[in-house]
């Protein structure tokens, strides 16, 4: 058996409880944060950040969260948080005292949230059972998703990753596997994406400026290839065969492209390529 799995449980009673059918049934998988990652400073920073964010958001409702796992499992804090952030009206009781009612309450909350986030079940990194079981990994993924959706400008600590261990019961016993999982996005990837997606953002966020941008690009192209006696009126159609693009690159970089190296009037897709 994987020593990392054994090290995750220092008390025999905890291990016995984990192996009962109530905790992990045959054929079920359960993912946990490895003990070596539990004291990760970035993980601690994220936990503190989310705790303070929840307390700040629910300050007027006199709700104080001290432990993400211990204080969110019954659905009460999540209920208040979603009503406060998204003005979502949840058709469940505020307080659920029994495990049956807590499971039902979490099911309603997470179903509404999944629809709000437009996520399929296969995309969810949390579940009713994981939240109810006070699973830190599932709880963190859930809170990060809520924060990113309802408060996209919130400066979540970036690059928070943890080592995980997945346990599965099989006919031969326990099977384990290890992996590294990001809880918040890699900052470098975010910055690269924001640079690469400038035009995508223009299309989605500022369609009113799209025509002005196309006109400016058309003038830019026409200004440079006009020196060759060419006139560009439609970027979409006139760039499709690659000729204008090649000539524009030559003008911008200051060199002459040998006309024998490409087709000035391509007649087929292969000639365009």
C-alpha cells in the first residue's frame, strides 16, 4: 500500500472510519489533499483569503466563519453566501439540523449553483458528499468557482496547487494514485491568455467598437500595400488566399518577396497553402 496513504492517517480510529462503507464504498473514488501539501503556505493563504472574503460578505448577517471545512458542510453559510452574492432564492430551510436535511439542502444549493455556472455534472470538482464530508479540496474548488463567477474582479491568490492522492476500493483492496492539482489559475497562463484574447474580448465585450477597429486595420493595410498599387477594401475576402498577407509582411519588414516563391493568382486551395 502507498506509504503516502498510510501517512495520511495517524490515528487508527480515523483509518477504520475511512474504510467503512459510509466513508468510501466499493468501486467509489475519493480524492484527498496529501499531508505534505496541507501546510503549503500558498494553500494557507488561499484558505485565509476565502475565510475573510466570506466573513466580509456576510458581515451584516452576523455570520463568522473560522474553518472552511467545519463551517460550510451543512449548507447554511453557502445558502447565505449565494443569496447575498447572486440574489438567488433557494427553496430550502435556512437551518438543517439532521444529516438527511443537510444532504437535501446541499443538493438543492449545488444544483442551483451548477445551473448558474452553466456546468455539467462531469465538470464539477465538488459534490454533495464531499462538502458534507468536510472535504477541504472540494470545498475550496466550490468557493473559488463561486468567487470567480459572482466577483470576477476579486484578486484570488494565484498558482495555488496541491498534491492529491486518490483512493479507490477494488476487489483486490485499496488502489491509490497521486497527482498535482491547481485550485486557482496559473498567473502566467492568465496573463498569456489575456494577451492572446484581446480580439476575442473585443468581439464579446465591445461589439460597438468592432467596426471602428476593422476600419482602422483596413486603413493600415491599405496604406502599406497601396505602395505596390494594390487597394484593399475587404480584409476578410482579400486575405483569404494569402497573397495580400505575404506582400504586407514584405512591406512591413522591408524586403522583397520573390514572385516565383508563391502564386500571385492562386487557382486552388493547394496554391493558397
